[in-house]
C-alpha cells in the first residue's frame, strides 16, 4: 500500500521540488497551498499524469487550526490519512527593523511555527495508531547562525521551528520520527528575484562549494529522510548549505 505525503507550501520552489521527488519515489502526494490555486492545480495534473500516483491539491492557511483540521479530514476521507508530513509552508517579509511591527512579527511566527505545530498535532493520532510516521520540518540556516537584521522575525521563527522539532521528536517517539532540514542559500526563482550579480557573488563567496543550492537537492534530502534507509535518523537538524560560512 502506498504511503501518503502531505507537502505544505507545495507550490513554491522547494515545495514543488519535494512534491516531484516524492511522486517519483512512488508516494501519493497532497499539495497544500494558500494562495497559488492555479499553480497547485497545474502541478496536481502534472504529477498525476507523469507519475501515475494519486495526487490532490487542498487549500489551507496552516496558521489556522480550523483550516488544518478541514484539510487533514479531507485527506483522511480520500487517502486514509497522512503518513509523511513535510512542513514546508513558510513566509518571509524582509524589511528594515524600524518599519516592522508586532502584527507582522506575529504573522511570520503563526505561519512558520504555529502552522508546523497545527499540522503535526493533527496528523499525529493517525501515525501513532499505525505505529509509523515521518515528519520533516523545512527550517533554515537563518535559525542557526546565519542572521540578517531585516529578517529577524523569520530568523526567530526558524530557531523556534528547530526547537519544536526536538520537542516533537521526543513527544512522538518511538514510531514517529521528526527531523528538520536547514537549507542555506537555495536558488529558487523567488530567492533570486531582484538580486544583482554583485550580491550573488558576495553570497556565493561565503559558500565553500562556491554556488547556491538547487531546490532538487533539498528535495533529495527530504526523500532520503523519509525512506527506510534513514530509519535510524531522528531528532536532528541537518544543514544543506554547501558549507556556508555565515552572513552579515
């Protein structure tokens, strides 16, 4: 029986790469989106046609508990439940510190941290009952040692997500494994938009392999972490940053 993967933020650069990697590996896939409905529907049709797996697109604001409950209920009705959760949904609103306010800060935390909690807590009963589950939180090196004042709220959210990863791993043991991946500079279209050649050179000079990463490389790591080959990996944060030295 095929296992079902839920990818939140499934239409973005990293999210869509994860969706492709999971479908290629034979998993049924649910694409969770918030605003990009057309992208989600196009991706759903492509995945279903190319890989022959079951694929569904569902709209949800992961920061809202009711939205998450409705989404998971729909998955349970159609697919039987979520066996593997990839908490990839996240937002970032870089701006000068002086221009930010508590409401903006709160929204970043609500999506990036509370959203991951909402999804994990909702899928846990099914995973616990079947004595199997995998949760991978997509964090960032911004939550570890690559800080940028214009993204202080995003940085704080990713640090909190790392802490949540460890706590959930302990809470959900032994059958549900919870890990996080911390990408560095990944060259998604959104990430590269508006950057000039000088800035890109400055950033890649901080990376030992002298290039930014590809979304497909993050997706490959996700695919490995949820596989049986990674069964002894739990409660850890894995950097995928090309040997990034830091920022600022």
